[in-house]
């Protein structure tokens, strides 16, 4: 836990450093970050300790003394097996109650810390929310990174959309400790403002007003960000902030939304291509069967009518393609979110099961290798856990993109260690090693013995 907590501090050091935060706020940050590490720490801990303890028993001939007294390995593992079973139940309850609550506090605390010094939010090469603007810069340099290069600004407005864009070659951030205003001085740029036309014909031309400036001063009011409540809870709907019941409700909502979008685009396409009204006033049984194409435009319409029909068909086809493409993009986003919620639901159950299975991997493995302490058991345990962990990461990434079902992404690593736990437990309880080299060597000896006998004969 200590090692992974240090890694967490290193990952989020940019959000904590240089913001004059109280020690209590930093302590809250670390406290809320600790429970999210349990799904990685707890299985690794069980695996390492089981290998070390049972390896130490075997190395010091404790198991030999137990067996001479009539105590088998199964009986020696019985009490710990019951204990690990309750640990697995506790892991599920912990992941269903404590982790969602701490994750909610952790995410909201990060958002609130960001508001303390908004000027530090400006990250190069990405849009950053700063007051009533979205700003993107290519580079920050100079004292306290106050000079900016290649600036793009989208001003927020009451109507949705980016209608005002400002571009500048460089700029400078100026501010005062006693003032709630931050002054952004832009040099050598252009001011673009999109003009909204009432006429649909003029609106298609996408008119805009362009103004060139040598210097433009933009004052950003940050008074609303001055008093930041570190305990404010705004974000509550993340997939890692919900318990099992809330996750099931959210999955049902997203599934209904996805199915509704699919049905909506299907109905819209049928309406656009006229499929619904095709047989509206006709009786199918009274139609005559024809062998030639009755919709041939060659002889039934004039040139102007043909041109009009072709334009209408092209417009309808283009509209249908645009509608399908737009819906497909939206469905991709919703399905990715749905996959995350489903994996989060299965992860809560998989954590407890993986703790139990990793015990039945580590305990017999320690009895087989007969090495305790912090040497070989640590190496073997870390290698096994990293394999288990990386398989889980690759499976979840694939499940998030829809390559495999979400439940497979959550359970794949557990499915893999399940037969391994059965194999190692059976080998350890029957006093056999991991591999019997005689099974590999004996066929080779028999082969050469037969060849030698044939040669002598």
C-alpha cells in the first residue's frame, strides 16, 4: 500500500504542488486515494503472504511434522481457507460501499483543488476551462509560465456552440494577489465572430466577421472561483462512484437509451426513404406481377423532371447517410460508457473471488517450492500477480472498445487462475512437484533404449 500510495502522489503531484494547500487537504487527498488501491493491493498481499508463510513452513519442515502427526495439508489449510472466504466477502462489501464513496470524494476533491489556482490549469496542447473561456496554447514559458504561444480561445455564450474564436501568435497572463481579475494580453491575432442569419439560404454560406488586432486585452473574472469548498460534491454519476444497485439502474438507463437511439434512427431512415408509406393505399393482393422495371426514368419524365428526381434522391441519400453516421458516433460513445458500467459491476464480484483463488495459488505454491522469507517467494509472487494484472488490463481495454463482452473483460484473469489454483492445490496435497521431470525424460530414455536395442540386434 505504501509503494502504490507513493506512485499515486507521483501521478498527481502536479495537482498538489505550488497551490498553497493546507496539510489537512493533502491528508484528505491521500485518504480518499487509498481505498481505490485496495483492488490491486489486497490480491497481491494475499498471494505474497500465502507463498511466504507456507514456504516458510515447508522450508523448516513444519509440514513434515504435521504429516507425521496425521495432519494433512488440506487440514492445515482449512482454517485459513475459511478466513480467506470471509476476506473475499469483506472485499466485495468494501468495493461496494467504501470504494464508491471514497472515489466520489476523491474526484470532487481533485476538481475543487483545480479551482484554487485556475492559471495553473492551462495545460499545453489541450483545451482548458478558464472562467468564461476555453483556451488552448502550444507552449508556456518564462517566469511562472506567464508567457503563452499559439493561443486559441473559444468564448462561452448563452447559446450552445463555439461562435466566437480568438487566435493569437503569443500572449501574457497578468494578475494580482489582491484582485479577482486575470488579464490576458494577446498579440498579433484575429477575432472571428460567426453571424447568425435568419434566412436559411444565407445561413448556408456560414458568414462570419473577422477582425485583426495587434494587441487585445481580455479580462477574466475569477471571483466565483475564489471561495472553493473542498468538501463540495458535484460529480456523482461516474462508473466507479456507484454501488451495485446504482450500477444496475445506470446500466438499465444506458441500455434503454441505446435501444431507443437504434429504433429512432431505423424509423427515421424508413420515413426518409418512404418505406412506411410505400403501400399505404394499396392492397398487396391486387397488384399485378411485372417482369420489367416500371420505375425507368427514360421515357416517363422530361429532362427537368429527371434532374429534379435525381437531386431529390441524392439529397435523401445524403441525409440518411449523415443521420446514420451521427447516430453511430453517439452509439459508440454510449456503448463505451455502458461497457465501463458493466465492467465496474462485475469487478466488485471478481475482487472477492480473485482473493480466494490467489490464496489457493500461493499456499500450495509455497509448500511446493519450500522457500520462505523475502527472496524467491517475492519474485514468484510478483511475476504471477503481474501476469494476472496485465491480462486483466488487456481484457478490460478490449471490452471497453467492444471487442469482447464486458463480463469477460472483468473475469478473464480470474478464469485463468481458477484452473491454476486447482492444479497447484492437487499437486501440493499429493506431495508432487509442479512438474514431474520423469514424465518428460522417461519417454526420451525409452526411445533411445529401443533404438539401441534395434541397432545391437
